[in-house]
């Protein structure tokens, strides 16, 4: 096949090698050339363009909550796209209203919702809320955590504490001061009555799935309450059942002022949400913010199908049970390259004793398992929430040989 305008059938008939070559020729080089070319998925498995099957233990970076081609998601999206695919924010559509109401019901706190298309857009909305709050109250700066990740647009990148992706794009539009994650004393020193908002992840995802110390978020909430700063929690990766609760902040029993969501909410469809609680939910005036595609009825229908399925199928308890099986199994592996496992639910990192995560990822791929080298010394595992105990056991049985391949 030649040319760049082949049909879907043409694409599926192409080999993985030829598709990677065409990808490299057609796309900007910011992703490099990914090694796997998936063309079909079912449940927790993916098949590549050469017909090889993989157990998907990364789920599109914690996105595919229900796995691949889940009947509930297929039915919801198919029905909605055949009825009404798009309206814009000039009109109200029922699916977006139902989704917003459903989220507020799960959060069990009075608030208002803004729907977007991605996590970084949800965080842009949160930042604009915090800027509005700061201007109204005379507050001038923000606080975020070192090694945090909140997105790649300039506003969200202002809040991101990863120098490797941040420094080359400054200066930034917001004054953000960074403190070590999990250090309540450092946070207390940084947050004064001049601070408009504190932006944190309930567990740091791109830093290597790093949970907070016990009691940290209780202290964070107290610090924000004492100074009047807004508490903004970025749950782009941690919410929608990923840690065994609907929202990761529920582990700590705190309620933020602003919450951001995306990834697993749509189960594979692009959707994000920013939720403002109390006064933070009514801070915008008409015209202060918007999105052409935010609240798209197809994405909203997909998100509702995800939420309904998680509840109907008891997936929160399932995540806790199978996640413990996975974490305990990794912890029991006696290998010099493995120092431990961290995380919650089905959002874990295998912590290594050396910077060999990329090698482990490659060896796992060769063995038919997709994992992610999230940090040089940490391998992220975030499978679909529907993964079975048997599938987890398959990976655990294969993992020692994967490690042995990396360290012969």
C-alpha cells in the first residue's frame, strides 16, 4: 500500500513496521516512534498490526477503565452518535446535564461542573478559577509540588514541577512556588494569606505513582483553611475507581475546593471535568470560560456508561481486591532488581533498584505484557478496572522471567 490516504481496511492490512515508518514520516517527532501498533482490543487484551496479542496493563495511561470494546461503552457511544453527536456550548444537551448531576451525586458535596476534553483543559479551568479568586481577594501566587504533573499547556505547565518538560518553555504566566510532595511543614511555610491556591495530586502519577504520607492531606486541608487558599486536587489519573474509591481524596476524608478529572472518566473517549465546590463553583461569570467540544454528548454518554458500569458491576471492591493481589504478588517477588511496590488499587509502580525501567518495559512487551516505564526506576501498572484475578496471576507468573531477561 502506498500514499497517505488509505481506507480503514488499508490501515488494518498494513504491517506494524510499515505503520511505524509512516507515523515517523507524517507526525511531529515529540513522541518518537512508539514500538507497538495496536489495531484491535477486547477486554484487557490488545492485538497489534502483526496479530500479536498483549495483556494491557497500562490501559491507555489509566484511561480505558472498562477495557477495550466493552459492550456498555460501545452501546452508549453508538446510540448517542446516531442520535446527536455535537451541539457546542451554544445549546444544552441532556447527556452533559446527566453527567454533571451524576458526578455531583458521587461527590456528595454541593458544587458546579465544567466539562472539557482532557485533563490539561480541566486544569486550565481550575487555574482560571484560582486566578479569579486571587484577583478578587488580592492574592498573588500559587503553590504546587515538586515532580508534579498537571498538563502541557502553558497554564497547566506553570503548575507542573518536572523541570525536564517545563524549563524549556518558560517564562510562565503564573507565579508558582514548588515544595516537596508530602512535606506538610514545607507546605505550611510556603502558603501564606497571599497564596491564592494550592495544586496537588492525591497521588503523584507521572512522578512514579507516589502516594502521600498518612495524614498529609488532612494537614493540607487545615493549612488551606487557615490561610484562605483554595485547595485544588488534580485527580486526572487517580479518580473514577482507579484506587478503589470513586475519588482518591476519599481515602483521606477531605473535600477540595476544586477537583479536576479526565482519563478514566470517558473510558477511552476524550472528556475532562473541573468541579468547583461551594463558592468556587460560582466564581465564573458568563463568558469567562468555554469550550467548543466540552460537554460533547457522545463523550458525556460514554462517561455515564463508565460510571454506571463501575457501580453496577461492583468494580470499586473488585479494584481493591485484585489490586491487593497484584501488589502482594509483586512484593513477594525476590529479585535484586525489585525493591518494592507502591500505589493504591489498580494504580501501582514496581520500584526498581536501578534505572532499568525502560528495559523492563521492553522485555515485558516481548513477553506479551504492556507496562510503562514512568520513571527510570519505576514501572507503572494501571490495567483496566475489569482485569481478572486470573489475568493478574498470568502476569505475576511471567514477571520473574521478564526481570531475569533484563538482568541475566
